[in-house]
C-alpha cells in the first residue's frame, strides 16, 4: 500500500486535560484534541450512527446520543456528573451543524433550525462555566457564518460567548496548512476564561505543514468495493470503509473529465477539493472512472488508517463530510496548550524549583492537622511570621491539643499567650471558634469553603488556607503580598484593595494557577517569594526566578515607569 498517512504533531509529555465535546459527530475534533494531550469525558450528538462511530474508536465510550437543541444547561451538568463523577472538564469543544451557513448549501431554508444551534452552544457553555468553572472553549464552523447574510447571527453568537465569561479570539484557518491533503477553510473561535486568565492573549496556530497531494494521501490503494444491496461490510478488503457508489453514469465509461458540481474530478498532483459531499456529489477519483471511497475521503480528511465509521454508505458519507480534519483540530489544541497551559506549567515548575531550596521553615508547615493549621493562620493574621508567633503557636497546641481542650480554655490565660503578638482579641476569637466547632460540628472542621466561612472568626484567607494546606484542594491563598505579586507578575489592570483576601477577581486568578496535587506547595512558594523578592517598596528582582516572565520586571527593565504600590501593574 503506497498511501501516506497524514503526520500528526509530537505528543505532549504532561498529563491529559479533560474536556466535554458538544456536537461531536464521529469524533474528528476529539481525535485531534486527544493527539494534543486532551481527553474527552463526555461527547454528545444527535446523530445516532455518528455516536456509534465515535464509540467504536474510543476506548472510553464517552459519546452519547442527545439532542442538544433541547438540552438545558443543568441537564448537561448532570449528564457530566454521571459520566465523570471524579473529574470535571476544563474546556468545551464542538462544531454545531453548519449547513445553514455553508456556501455549498444551495437549498438554504429561511428559518433553518440549525442556525440557532450556535446560540445553543453558547447557552450550554454559560451554564457549565457557572456550575463548574471552565478554562476555555473551541467553537468550529464554516467561514460562511461570517458573510453578509449571516453577520447578525455571527455577532449574536460572539456576544453570547463573551457573556458566558470568555475573551473571544476568531480566526479563519485552512486545513491544508496543517498537513491535510485538501483545501478546507474553517472558522475557529477560541474563548479563554476572562476571570481566570485575564492576561492571556490566545494565538491561533501558524501553518505547520503544506498540504500533501491526492497521490500522497491515497495513491496506491487498491480499487474499493462497489456498493450493492446486501453487501457485508466485514467482507470489504483493505479497510471496512473502502467502498463507494456504483458508477451508474455513462460518463464513467470513458473517464470523467469535467469539474461540475456533481462530477468534480480530483487531480493526482494537487490537494483535494473540500471534502463536503451532498447527494451524489462525492468527488471523482483522479482516474475518472468512479467516485472516491469513504476510506479515501477519510484519508483526505486526515483520519488515521485505524479509524472506522459505522452505518450505511450514506451515513458514512455524511459523517466524513461533517468532520473537522483531526490534524487541524490538533493544531488548535496545541495552540491552546501553548497559550494557556504551558506558561502556567512553567510558572509552577520555576516557582517550585526555587522554593525547594529557599522555603522558610515553620512548625505549622510540617503538619496536615487542620486544627494546628488554623491556629497558626489565626496567629498570623496581620502579623509577620516571627519567633514570637512560633512561640505562641507551640504554647497553644501543647497546652490545648484539640478543639475540645481549646473550647474549655480560659480567655485570660490564652490572652497572655497571644499578647506579645498584639491584637489580643484573638484569644476570645479562638475560644469562640472552638466552642462553635464542638457544638455544631463535633469538633471537626468542615471541608467545604462555604461552611468554613460561616465559622466565627474565619475569613476568606483562613478558609482558603485550610482548603489548600489542610485538605489539599485547589484554592489560591490571597493576602496583600500575594495580591501584589499576582498584579505585578501578570500585569493585571487591578488596583489592590484594602482587603484583597476578599477580591473575587484575584481568587479566580490564584485558583487557576493551582495544580491538582500541589496547591499547598504553590501557595507557600508564592508567600515565600513575596517575602524574599516581591516586596512592597523595594522589590528584589535580581535573583528572582520569576523575572523572565514577569510583566513588572519587563516594564522596569524597559526603562518605563515602574508601577507604584497599590496601582495597576
């Protein structure tokens, strides 16, 4: 066999990023994303046969039949929880049916219900983002959506996507620029969560490889099986999809030379025309004596040899026509990794490498006991970590080893311990907190942020510190120093408030920086780098491991005005 499989980019070495796929079809976009290190938790489409094809090729069997035009956001969230109770998606990908906007559709209906599916995508995206929080989305469609007859619809879709909480980046890409042996222009809209990643300016992928010729893609394949009633797909040689329509037209007898809509013949030495077939419009094989087989069309779309499509010949033609070429999808997915996740992974690795050698040592950092961690956080409120704090911490956890003991403490005795730190009211706060926990929570700290915030004397900083340091959850910890670091490093257009621990904008940014397994270490590293380098009045940028990507440092070294404390960096 001489046909050349379309090459795909190198695979990432980092962990898979979970996504949910809407209007998934037979899985072309999902396949491309999987090649770039993403994994689909749930895929939905109305086409029953396309769902069968998807699951034939997916070991997870993530696809389900569903009419997304009728599905509510809450129903979608419930489907997702059922499909993946232990893991939530970080992105949504999908390509709503595009026939209503396609230039190739000569029989457009004035009120085609498919024209509203782009809005349905936006509304489902909005609910998912509010329910579980998302990092990004990818919306794929035909370029015709941007043309004059549909501009109002295009503008409305973009507005819905922005209102869902995303910065939107639009580009028209040609699959032929990404190693796909055809010319296929597609509209790609990528959205980046505007609250979590306000600094990210997504860049669509640059061309990676020229379009192979038809000969390079399908040359050397043996003749396909010609369709006949009652054919057994299992008996089709080479590939289960290597079959095509019986050439009934008399034109095939002499070899078709025309390029009309129904008889568009491919050339061996050029890329294919767009693989988008209507009724009896499958492109003519370069030999001119038959139409392409489904398998040949799949190769021209960039599918690998191992991929199979289910259903009748007509079903398969529809599926291969509707699919997004996997290499193009992979290029977009890789661009998302490059713009969004690679910088965060670099941020985390640089920070942790520095912290491993430079971390400060305190007794409360050596325990996972929620009681001891909360005692320390109460003592550290508005107080620098000094020997006095260490001394008071050790006295309290020794004399009152648990909430039950602390609940029976005399406030006067406790006040004597905390008095060297100032803010003597902390003594009564600690006793009140202990008594509340004993009375309402059986001396156990809740593992839920909202419940923690209901406890007396527990504010946003303490609650988030507990969720990260004690319970290992992905919560960023914000105080004035951390707020200053985030504003400086990312160049955020924010003014640091008097109580940054309650700033929801900073919460969103900090949470997005937390890895799944090491939020404690990242939070402590940020606190320590603030103490060592990112100081309020005289930042010590020299020797800071973060300077290479720090917006504040770039501004300072460029000779521009250095942002002052409390101002936008």
